[in-house]
């Protein structure tokens, strides 16, 4: 079964090429149908592969092809299906299928409907190929490809200036991280002579990484940090997080698929995939954990005050990715991945539900919604399931994974990080229910928008329901119910049969974090559902923290001023130097030449007799010199 | 060839040549009319001829080659003056002038 | 005669025919020129397919004796003639030359004034470029170099935009100076290697034959040529290469030239003519003075990084697509210097890939911006916007070209970058880390330009314009296809470059 894993990414590629051939005028039904069916087949295949890998954990899972020779070294391509990869395949294909279905309704009557599906198929292909990459080089290739698809899809409505800017920003900001990752991969290649994970990990285990100018430990820490830079960019972690909220300018299904469930999780996947490398360096793991914790807290604080429904969820995504990073940083390998999986389901759900709302009321401003529960019951209750999962309320999916992470953080001896996570959990519960109450309960704030609000067709409702089911039950995949099956499945990738921290069940901790979540929901309810005290008053009372949160800690302003502004100033200086100094010197030389030429041209007066007189005079001088030389005077 | 019955001193001959050359040079550089310039050039050529003839007397083995060479010079000078006068005529027809200073189309 | 002789001769014959045949119209002139260059392209492909596997030397050698300069050095005669042949380095470059030239001709606008003259000079430049890459004799090489110089000069001067004569003169003076510097260095190297310091004795047989020089350089690893002399020769050669290749600070002719030249000329100059300098550095610098290249490696690497960053920052500040592409090219070629400085298999191969990649991408970018200019009459970023609406295909290909330029994987740009940086990090880690900035900056300036051009609300002047025509699809699709093909299957040219790298490093030890 595993040898057919290449089919999983290949089918979306087939769909992409097919749609490309069909062109820009193809019928919507055909386009969406082909995409959904092929991706669904991929999903079924993934399930089989998932099972096959689990049944035969030590079987051959690697397939290699020759790509390029450099000197005496060979770059290979191919694919490899580890347990982690198999899980990712299932998650990505499932969410993709549902998003494809949803988009049929959401993008209905868009001018470029077929193009949208082309890009999405290309993305799904790249993402799946990334997941089963044989080595770091191949991973980097598809890593950039998904970035490209994200760029294309964020800028899908290219005529909107904000979308154009957001697309550019998303590409460039992630490119900064990617450049670090590129360097990390190159250095690993220099140190081990290979891009292969297995070669690198065995070199790490034996401590034989060595570059002429750097020792083993230096190589490990440096490359781990450089690779982490790529993950920071892709997973929108502090300080490269600024692109993700802006990327919400793309169509909402894109946000659900790329900017919630799959591509942004690739950063987490990357750190997990190179886990042994990170484990070998305390500096690297500490960095990962702290960056994750800071992002989790910061993003959840920003999400408290945002008015745009998609941006709240975007910051939520960022925050949850921070949790996953923190988990990997403290060594809770399995729980980071577990959370990645559950998060993919409930966050895709939240985005799609938000998309359903936006589709209905044609606004993204929370304060123009309200009372939609009556008009859109399916959306309301599926959103609620997602919100409960995100808030970590038992027994929804998020509860199990988030609680595992928090417990692992505390049990591995990181109390400060634990509190970071807990505060973030409180904020999370608050902001997502703020969204829920503002959108679905109370009275409509803008009447005419409420009037034409309606539930979407079945293509939009079905994905919501399916995802809601997963958001409810996915937590049980790694729970006492199945003896922590997912954990054991993921650990099979490691020769030792385990990796990092394994959580000991602690009902007290579980109850505590649920209580924190409930507290957040309660506060949200008191402010926005049954206003005991007005949210307005509170935000006025806390005006300074409110503004800081609302303006996103001023990151955009600072970056625009310092980095973009600085770059532009340097560019302007270089341009000035180029035009007026370097080219100025060139012009000066040519000016000097032309001045001399102008001066000498006046000797050319056209009078033959002048010329001859000068010539005669010259001859006289020569004669004089000759005579005096011979005569011994000179 | 033996010594001439009334040998003119070499110095006198060379002085004559130099004088003629300077007169010719002066004329060629200063005269306005092209014809006079041409005549002056002839003077310079003749000065050279005198020198050639003079020097042909001297040397370890005096010979006639200098005198023969001066005949060549005269021939070439004749050809040159013919071409020169033809050019002058053509120019005069074209520009209605034979003044040297008017022929300055190569001025900057 | 050998294939490599006809490779150079075919466009030359076409050029001569263009001069002598009477009553050639625009279409006939273009057709004749295309046929001439197409023959070269076919020959290049034939040689490619039949290139002996494992050969690290020159193949398909052809020689014509021309004249003999007697007693040039200690009584030995110097035989001068035309001599051609290709190896793993020059064959891909020659093939690329024929390829881009054919596409430049085929994609040229149909309403050119004096088409006969135009295609004559284009054919001459093509023949010159092929001669530069295929020359096996210094004399042949220098003659071919002069042909490219004058041919391009007339193309810029006679067929450029208003104001082009001034740019043409700048071009001529700069590159003329480069030719002089290279001539001095190359003749010096020839004297040094084969005359004065030949391994076989103090006064060897002076030879201008490039294979002989390479062979002598091989024996010279024991160091008979005094290091001071060799170092001085390399520095003079570098001066020539820097001007030829438009490296900072000798680059200002390039943006000016591109600003004023027309589209096919820009494709040839940007895609091919600016690659001769890098070829000279590889062939004569790395091939004949390997010890000195290593000795001055740090200097070359630092200049490489300066070029990468300077070009990128300058490109960011440009308001004109053509100047932007020019500075982008400068930035790219900086990476070639870094790769060469590293003097490793990966670095050298990366440099070779970058030459090809930058050639294809620069030509593509110039062609597409030219197509935009044909419609909108401007390539100023501030005047453009929202072109995706009116011309989705041109916009799409422009994006692909930009992505290739910024080194996105699965394009040729990425293959070049990763190899060059593998080389760079081996030898000069600090310089390479700084050079990484170029990867970020290239995304900044290219996507900025793309955003201004194809995204956003549709500009007034772009309303109701038509998309690409059949004439424009051909070069666009073929160039894009090769950019992607090399990116996806790099071994296509990698196996030839690999042979050449083996030859070069065999010399270096």
C-alpha cells in the first residue's frame, strides 16, 4: 500500500492539469466535481496508507529517485511515509476535500471560479508532496510551492489593493524565514553530505556533524535555529507573524484550508519532522518553546479586541500554533502533533462557518452582525462545536490536545510557560465566545444585512457538519478511551519507541484548565450575551491596554517604519549613489574628455597656412633639439 | 669628374638654397592668393634642387645621382603644379575665389 | 568542417546573405536570419545529443589556418587562425545563445524600420556570441568579442528608443575598455603559459590555442609562472570581466543600455551578452589561473556579495521595469562570483547554472515587459496596474518569470542558488550569510513590481487591451518551459556542466 503513496499528491496534480486544460471558462459543476472526487480518492488512499503504516511499522517506507549530480554527490528525490507523514496525509486530504466542497457554494459565480480551483488543487498537491518528502531539499521545494499557492490565493481578488498588498506581504515575510531555513538545509548538507532525514539524524546521534568552520554542537544549534526560522515564518510565529492576519484578504475557504489547517501547520510539522535535531540542542528547544509561548499569549491578547471575524480567528490560529510550538519545544512531541490534528478540524470548521456567515451577510465586521442563530441554525451550532473545541471544554477535541500540552509543559518543568499557556487559554475562551455571541445571539445590529441572511446550500452545510463531528470527537483519538492510540502510533517512528515527554494523567490539572476555559466563556457571556456590564465601558476603562491589543502591539507600524522604511532608505541611497556618484564619476570623466576636445578643436580653424606654420615651427624645434644635442649643448 | 674650373664655394650654394627655401616658405605661409602659394612651393622645391646638386659634388665618390634626382623633382613638380592649377581652377569655378583664407570648410 | 565551425558560420552566412541579396522585405529578412540561427540551434542540439559521455575536454574541433606571425617568441612562429570546439561549459551556453537569439528574432515586432539592417546586425551579434563561446583560439575569441561589441552598438544606436545614441556610446566605451583589458590579460596569460614559462623549458612554443593553454596551466600547478605575474594577470582579467559583466562599480552602462535598447536587443544583451564576462572568468580565470583565483577568493566573494546586495537594493528603488531587470541581473551575477570564489564543485556548477538561468529569465522578463510596453506605451511602474484583467496570460507569465528570478524551487533560479550557496558556505560562510539577504530582497523588489503591474485596480491605459498574440506566445512559452524544465530536471544541463567542472577542478587539484 505504502508504495502507492505518491498517488495521494498525484491526484490533485492531475486535477490541476485537467483544470488547466479545461481553461478559464469551464463549468462550475465540472470543475468542483473533479476536484472533490479526486481529492476524496486521495483521502481514502490516505486512510489505507495510514492503516498500512500502522500495521507494519518497520516496513520499507522510502522510495528514491535520482535528481541531480553535484561534484561527487547526488541529490535524490522520492517519498517516505512515516507515521507522522501518514497522519498528515489523512488530515490534509480530509480538510481539502471538505473545503473543495464548500468552495463550490462560496465561490459560486466568481469570474475566476476555475482558476480558484486550479490554485487550490496546486496547493493541495504541493502540501501533500511536502508531507511525504524524502529529504529536506524536497521539503524545501514544496515548502516554497505552498508559499506560492498561498500568495496566489491571498491575492486571488487581485483587483483589491489590500489583497495585492497582503499577498506580497505574506510571501515576503515568510521568505525571510525561508531564507534562514534554506541556509540551515545547506549547512546540514555540508555537515553530513546529505539532505536525508535518516542520515542527518544518525549524524546527530553520533555527534559527527562538522563543517570546516563550525563544531558539532555549533552545527546542531545553528541549523536547528535556522530551520526553526523557516517554521516561524510559515507558522506565523512571533516575530514573523504579521502576515497571517493580512492574509485574511483571501477568500475564506483559502483561510480555512491554507491559513488554518494545513500550510501554517507545516512549520509545526517541520519542527516535528526534524525533532531529533532539535532535541540535541537545549538552546534550540528552549527557543522553540519560548517563541511558541510568547506567540500563544500575544496572539490571544490581540484577538480579544479585533472587530473583523476572520482576523479574530486568524489570531486564534496563530495562538494555537504557538501552543503546538511550545509543545514541541518542551519535548511534548506527540501532543504537539495531536493538537495540530484537532486544531486542523476545529479551526477549519470555524473558518468555514465564518465563511458561511460572511457569505450570508456580506460583511466581516462583528458589530454589523448579530442574531443570526434564527436564520442560520446549522452554521450556529457547528460554530458552537468549533468554539467549544477551541476553548478546550470537555469532551470536545481541543480539550484533549490542549490539556495534554499544558500538562506536558508543567510536568516537564516549565511552570512559567504553563502559565503563559493558561492565560492564553482563558483569553481564547473569551474571544471565541465573544465572536459567537456577537454573531449569533442578541439582536441584529444592521437590519438590511440581517434581512437577506440565509443558510448556504448543502455543499456548504455538509462540510460544516462533518467538521463539527470531528471537532467533537477527534479528541478521543488520543484519550483513555483508546489507550492513547495516536501517541503510540506516532512514537513508532522512533527506534526507542518513544520521544520526549509522556504525560501522566492528572485529573486535577484537567479540571483546572476546563474551569479556566469556562471562566472565559462566562465573562464573554456577561459582556456580550446577557450584558451584565457593557463591553464598551470595560474597554473605556482599560483604554490603554485596549488600544495596544486593538493595534496588535503596533507590530505592523514598527515593521513598516523600521524594516520596510529602513530598506527603502537604503534602496534610495543605493540608487542615489548609483545615479549621482558612480555614474557621476563616469559622467565627470566624459566631461573632462569633452572639455579637452572642445579646447583643442579651436586649433582646427580650417586655414591651411596656419597648419603649415605650426608644422614648420615644430620642425624648427626638432632641428634645434637635434643641433643642440649634436653640439653637446643639451 | 675633376674639379670645376671656377668652383663656387659650397657654403654659398647652401646659403642660396636656404635663402630660396625661406622665401618660399614665407610665401607659402603668408600669401593670400593660391597661385602665389603654388609659386612659393615651387621655390621651395627649387631650393631643395640646389641642395641636391650641391651635395652631389661632395663625398668620397662624387656622382651625378643628385643631379638626376633633381630632374625627377622637376618632373614631379611639374605634375604637381598641373594638378594644383587644375584644382585651383575647379575651386575658382565653384567658389568664385582663389583666396586661401576662404577655403576653410574644414573649420570646426 | 566540424559541426562547431558551422555552428558559428550559419548565422554569419545568413548575415552576409542579408547584405548581398537584393530586395529583401521585412518578412524575408527575418526568415533568413531565423533560418541561419536555427541551423546553429539544431547543430547545438545535435552536438548535445552526441556529446561523448565522460569527456572533460573539447569536442567537435574545427580549425582553419589563416596566417603566421614569424618569430614571435625566441624564433618560434605564431600560427593564427579560426578554431572552434565545444566542451561541457561552452556547449550549453552556445545552445542557449542560439535559442534566445531565435526567439528574439521570432518575437520581434513586425514593423521595424530597415529590417534588413536590423536582422543583419542581430545575426552578426549571434554569430559573434557563438564565436565567443566556441572559440578555441585567443585570436578567434577576441575577433568574435569585437563582433558582438560593434553589432550590439549598432543595434542600440540605430534601433533603440529616442536618446539611444548616447547609451550606445556609453556601451561601446565601457565594453571596448573591457575588451582591451581582457586582451591584455589573455595575451599575457598566453605568453606566460605557453611562451615564457612553459613546462617544457624556459622558451616554449608560443601558442594562442586555448586547449594548449589549459594543458600548460595543468602542468603549471607546480608553479613555474611567478605568482606575482599570475596575480597581476588575474587582476587585469578581473577588471575586464567586471566591466564586461557589469559588476559594481563598473556597471552603469547596463541599466542605461537596457533603458534605451529595444526588446529583442535587450533580450540578446541582457540574456547573452552580459554572460560572456562570467564565461571568460570561468574559462580563463578558473581554467588557467586556478591558484590565483583561490588566492584572491575572498576578494571575489566580497565583490560577489556587494553585487548581490547592491543590485537588489538598487532594483528596489527603480521605477522603470527595464532598469529593474538590469539591476536584478547584476544581483544574480553576484552569485556567480560567490560560486566561483568558493572554487568547489557545487559553487562552480552553481555559477554555470546561474549563467543559464539568468540568461533565460532576463530574456523572458524583457520580452514580457516589451509586450506590455507595446500595448501601454510605458514600463513605468507608476503608470501600470491591474493588467491581470486585460491580459491574464502575459501577467501570469510575468509572475512566473519573476518567481523564477527570485529563485523559487522548480525553476532554474533555485537550482543555481542552492548550488552556489553550498559552494559559498563551504569556503566563505560570513560572506554567504550576508549574501542570503539577496534572496529576501529579490522577493521584495520583484513582487513589489508585480504588485504595481498586474495587481490592483486596472489602470486607465490598460483598459480594453488585448492579451498575448501568437507571435508573443512562442518565445514566452518556450522560455518559460526551459526555466521550469531546468528547475524540475536539472540534470538536463547538469551532466554537461558536471563534466566541465571535473575538468576545471582537475586542474585546480
